[in-house]
C-alpha cells in the first residue's frame, strides 16, 4: 500500500544528543501526526499538526508541518534512554481522509 | 480513562485454521479502525467503522478476512483460513471525531501478534 518516505531508517546516538527525522510525500496532507511505538505495544501519539507551517512542541519534542504540505519533521532534544523506540510519521490525505504511515525510524540511545 | 483494549495479545495457529481478534475502543469513540502491521513497516488500514457501519474496507482481503461491529462499540476481526503470510501484528485504533475531520487523532491498542505456522 501507499506509504510515506521516512528517514533515516535508523539512528544510533549518544545520550544527550539531539535527533532529527523527517517524512516526505508526493501527495498533499492536511494533517501530520507523529507516533512512537515501543516493542510489543501500539503506536502512541506524540504530536499532531493541522496547519501548513505549524510548529508544535511537546516537552523535548518539536515537530513542524511543511509549507508545501508534503513533508514534516520531528526533532528530539537532549535525548535520554527512554526515547528508544520506533517513530512513525502519518499523514492524513486531503483527498480520501485516510491515514497513511511512514516506514518508521528506529532510534537507539546509548547511555 | 481506559485505552483501547485488544485480545488476545499473542496468537499462534497453524495455517488453514481460523482466528479471531477482539477490540474494545475508548469509551465514546465512534470511529474504529483495524490496521495490519508487518515487521519493519508502518500500520496499514484494513477497515474503518463509523459506529456500526463499515465505511472503508477497500484494503480488507475479503476472501478470507471479515470484520464486524454489531452494536457500534466492540469489534472483531476474523481470518478464515489463515495463511503463512498473515503473520503480523493486528492493531485496533479508535477516534472521537468524524474521519477526515480536522482533529482525527487515532489512539491505538497494544495489538495482537499473530504467528501462522
């Protein structure tokens, strides 16, 4: 099925470092969502974006809705070990309303 | 507030056997979704319900998959017969806004991990 292009596929960083990941699409979205999934659990919503250009923060997390409505990024500042997991972007299609997920970015944090 | 509840959490069956998954959404959430998540991939929508009506089942393999949400609350997803390629995590999610509306925040359950031998 259709998926977003999410990068990087995986990251291995030192505790305290900042992290950046992004999603791009050939289609326009009217909503971007960022989820985190821990092993054996379902995705948990981190940040939701509803307007092009919107910049939203949730603690150490910051996400932006791209001006073109075809991309979004997520930044994590001062990473800690509990940030480990898989991060998914998801875009809601403006044509169908369907939620489409990226392939995920696996984050590993070394203490 | 309780989250989305799914059961069982794990299921191992032999191919050609039937299997069913159950989901109880967050109280008051009218929209319910079933997703399939293959290893190393993001979730992919199988079916969406608005109350008891299946409004998008275009991705559901109807030859072997079926779903129901009879009273507009709980839902079951069934596979009969299961094939080796059905091994995956089956996620249920729910939301309280109209699908496609401006605040379509979906909340996920823990999933059922199916292994078909």
